[in-house]
C-alpha cells in the first residue's frame, strides 16, 4: 500500500533544527507548500548561520526554498491575513518549527492532529519561548535538553507528544555542537516519529494535565547590565559555555550599546560611574560592584572556536543512519 504524500505549510525560523526538519520532510517525498517567517534572516541569512550550515552539511532555509521553489512569506505574528492565506494553500499538514508564531484557532481547527510543533526541550519541562537559552541559564540543559514533536493545540506546548529525543549540552558546552545535536535529533524524530504518526502507525501520547512547567523569560536575563554583580555575570558565562552574551550599559537600553562578548578579560577595580568603552576586541563597563573588561567575540571565532571535529562527526553519524 502506497503512503499518501502530504503537503505542508511551515511557520519556521532559521537554524540547523529548522533546516533538518524541512530537508527531512522533502526527502521523504512530501511537499512544502509555503514557509511563513517572522525573521528576515531567512531571506538573507547571517554569516554565522550560513557558515554553521555549510560546516555541518545542512543547507539554509533560503537555499532549500530556492532549490524546491517554495514561496517564503515574511509576516508579523498577529497579522490578521495569515489565517485566510493559510486556509487557501490547500495544505493538509502544518508545522511550527523554532518560532514564536501563535497559530489562530480557526487554523488549528482546519489541520487538527496534523498540526505539529517542534520544540527544543524535553516536554513537559520548559514550555514556552527560548527554552534552550533558559535551561542553560538555569543549569538544567543536561537534564531537559532535547527535541520534542507534539500535536499543536491552543494551550502553549501542551499537546500530545509524538516523539522526543534527548540532546545533551555537556560535555562540550558549545552552542554550535548542541545545535547540531538538536538538528540530528529533529531529523530522527521526523523519520521515526512524525512520518509514522501522520501515516497512522504511531500514536501521540497525551501529556499529563498540570505536568511540567512554563518558563517565562526576559531579554535582560541574557544581557550583561550595570545592575548585575561580577559574581552573577561570571555564573552566566559558566552556564552558557562557549557562547557570547550582550553587554548593555543599563537594562532595556537601545541596541547602539548592545555588543557581543565572549568572556571576562579583566577586573579593573570598583565601578567608576563612567560610560562604557567599546573597542574592536574589547568592551569595558561598570557592573554593580566592579569595572570590567570583556573580550568581544567575532562571528568566525564563535563558530570555528567550537569543537568543529565533534560537529562534523555528529553530522556524519546522522548521514550514515
């Protein structure tokens, strides 16, 4: 008996997980009808995204879309015309992947159990936005790191679980390696979980009501601001591993003083009440209890500086499955 080929629309944002999901869907013989994105980087990927994708053998979303003639629609999350546009595509499957889009009830009703979300955490823990960043900040990335595919419902990340796989943060503690692990897990879930589920040979298991937790987050958690102590900033770097934070002179400050830094270079002494100094390779600013110099991080170093052989190894292993 031949399995019916399906047509899907994707609400999706750039990244290795998204590339793995979309590629797996197309390779399985199914069609992607349209990509809805809120991030303009899909249309013109950042250098870091293109470099990471190239190094591990994935294509960016824009490359995949061009190759398979998939329209990309740049839109706002709450734009009223989205629901109407989606309903006339003729698609029978809907995916949300690494996105903050909230799908309207009338759209969910159309797709029913064929509306699927890919969530980068082991649900029911870390429901909500930015789970990967939040679990690292909380020191819980080894416990709850992974990917979950679940049926999309009106309740945020509360739908029945189709399949989930762990993707550990340790031992490398590198965002580039972790992203590759998550992508490989998502690829496996697509093949072994989502496709059988849509074919009717795998059943989604409902989450226990009230289980897990929703983790709220704020941008300030991931910024180095003048109200944080040196100890708090040191802890942030320790938990984020081989990653960068953004320095802002004050909470909620405009992006003109928003620079990426990779580690604490030097404590100069007590706060001086002077404004930040930004150089090509450093950022200097007051914290609540110290004047500190940070190393700035380049796009190239943030990617190449990761254990590249590990990334390539994981990718080769996934291709041989």
